[in-house]
C-alpha cells in the first residue's frame, strides 16, 4: 500500500525527450506532495542476441545494463541538476520497460511515463509501455504527452 505521508513516485527514464518531460513532471509533483522519486531504467539484450543459428555475437564490451545505468544517471542530472529538491533514487532493472515499471509500481503512489519513448511511432497517442501501464498498474498512472505547438495564426 502506498504511503500517503511520503508518496513514492515511480518514473520511467530511457533518455528520450518524452522521458525527460516525465521525470520533470514526477520531480515537480513529488516536491509538491512531499514525496520521493524512484527513476527506473530497464534493459534487455537486443532481439537478435541468442537467436539459434545466428553467428553474430554482441559487440565486444557491449553491456546493456551499464548503458541503461549511464543513460539514467545522465538524464537525471540533465533534467534536475545537482539539487532537485526531492530525494531521487535510481534503479536499473532487467526486462522490458513495462515489466520493470509494473514491478516497481508495487506500493507506489503513482507511476509517471512519457507518452512515447525511444521506440515510439510518430503520431501515436500512447506508446506500448504507457498503454500497458494504464491497463495493468496497481496505482494511478500519469502519461506526460508531448507539448503541442499552438496552431499558427
């Protein structure tokens, strides 16, 4: 059950502009609500890794977990700087983003994601991760959409 005295806000971060906006929203909300932010990055081996008969191993030194952690830390620093005004913890979790965020959402007050991450299709209202979370998360979900440009006069 979520702690309403110190709500934990889970936010998905993949380094995309959408996840930067989601992180900013989560930090601002946590500051107002007196809560904390748990920034989550997920990692998986590329789809071709381990296919039977495929003789192409991953590039030497390729480490998706390390890459996800570096992207997460760099994004947090870029978006909120050295003093965000709230406690932020960072976690790198194996699995796809929807799975990792659902796992982290247990006991959270809120999950925040961008409408589309790095795999998004231009023009889509929701990405696959945000859609999955809105259907399955055990707590409320905020989907931060891209800022729309006002129509030209």
